[in-house]
C-alpha cells in the first residue's frame, strides 16, 4: 500500500506539472512563467518623444537645451523582440532596440542587443508561487563615434574634459595664446579641420535574473531580482589622429586623450503585473537598479527607477496592438551605461521617457492564461 501511495503521488505530481501554466508573449517578456515548447512570439514597436508627444513637459522642464553636454533631447526608435519556447524547461529571448537620441549637436544612434536564456527550475500550479526560473543573459549597447565639429561646442568640450588655458580651435586653426597653427593633411595637402571625437561608445554586460510568480484567473504577477556586471569602453580624442604633428603639438600643450573606460556592477529588482479584461490586456513593469564600483568622480547618481506600461487591444487570438510608454527617473543611468560619465553626471538626475506604439504576434496555440484543462478556455486564452 505504501508503494502504491508513493507511486500515485509521483504520478499526480507529474500530471500536475504537465498542466503547468503557460503564457504567450505580451508587451513584457520579464516573466517567471515559461513559453510553451515550440511557441514563437514577435513584438515590434516604435518609440518617440518630442514636444508634441511630451504632454507632461518632462523634456523641457527636466533637460533644457541639448546644447549642454550630456543633455538628451528628442528621441525616436524601434524595438524588435523574438521569443521562442526551445524546450519544456527552456525559452530563448532576443531584444533589439535602435534608439536615435539628439545629443549635443548630433544624433547618437544607439543599438542595444539583449539575448538571454530562461531556465524554468521549478513549477507547480498547486503552490502559491507557482514557478521559479532564472534568466542568464548578455546585453550590449553601442553607437558609432560621435564627432563634435561645431566651433562653440568643441571648444566647450575641450575645456571641459582637459582644460588648457588659451587653447581653442577655429575652423582649420588651432590657437594657443598668441600663436596660430594650421595643419595640412599629408595625403591631400589640404588644411585639416580638427574636431573632438567621443569614440568607442559601447558597453557590454552579463546578468543573472531570478524570478518567481503566480497567476490568478486573468492576472499574472511576477517578482524578480538580479545582478549585472558591465564593462564600458569610451574615449575622447582630438582628431584626426593620422596627422602626427597635430597630435605631437597637442601633447606638448598638455592635451592627452581622455579614457572613460570602467567596470561597474549593479543590483536590480522589480515586478511585472499583467491583467486581461474585456478585450484588453494591461502590462506594467517597475524596476529599481543600484550601481556600485564607480570611482568617486562619478558617484553622484548611482540608481534609477524605471517604469514600463502598455495597454493592448486584443485583435484576435494571435494579435495584439498596444500603446504605452517608458519613464526613467535618472535618464539612461544603468540602462545605457556608457552615456554616464564624470562629464555628464550633473545631467543624470533628470527624468526622461518616451511613448511607444506597436504590435505583438504569437505563432502557435499557446495560451496567455492557460487553465489545467485543455477545454476550459475563455477570452484571449481561447487560441
């Protein structure tokens, strides 16, 4: 009898796990519940902030003029996300974001690539916290070099990052106290116009995120926490480098390239809430992150609060269209780490955010809110 009891318990447990709650992709992929094996989800959205969209006047009140170094102005962007249920306990996610930020007198094109594997460690719908999972990921932000060629801006930049009294650049002339120097390109024999380059704009991060959650009727609630290690490579130089005499003269005047490379660590925690009602789905995600390991000259702002939310309309059993937004209390601090340094730190205690509009499409018969019965389905769960 005891052996039969144990066997029955094991079979019941396996049967319970086989009907574990599965969820389709919505506007948030930070969720403890796995995707169904073979499920494919795609999300695409367009992001934008300008004076017309900025109904709360955050950009003008918080940021002011983009002529100030480190201040971010209007932004447009595109996000593309792919989700794949690779196995019974594994899901693979890839998020790509292209964000065009008005930065100083230029437009900075940041490319964010985020790839992570979700491992479902434990799942039992009979428990209050039904699931426990881990996300192991890699994220990279990168942009083309940012060249500052406006006479006013590049001279402001030079004096900000490496003050040399009396040194200025005016077109093709480098002026130093009472002297003026014009350099010629050795190949073209034409006058060279020096400029400031912010180069190697990139950061690379590895992270571990632990998640747990529960669902009730058409509500899903997840909480999570994690650690991230980031390496940043950024340098500020006066170009062009191939004119050796230019570099030699600058060094003699006391100017050296500025290396802003560093490593830092961050801790983050947050929650995600999803609810289906009528023909709509609402997603809300809040995350707090705290950064440590920074040098004393960039410790002014070491945290951030990030809020993402969206309201989706259920077009059919596979397609959602949504409208939402993202708000950050301290701009992109910890979100695009290379943007934060000792020269921009006084700007990063400002709020920033943007609106987004997009679609979500799910490719198979997985359900957003699955029940323990294949036949008990309603609303958006009925595909």
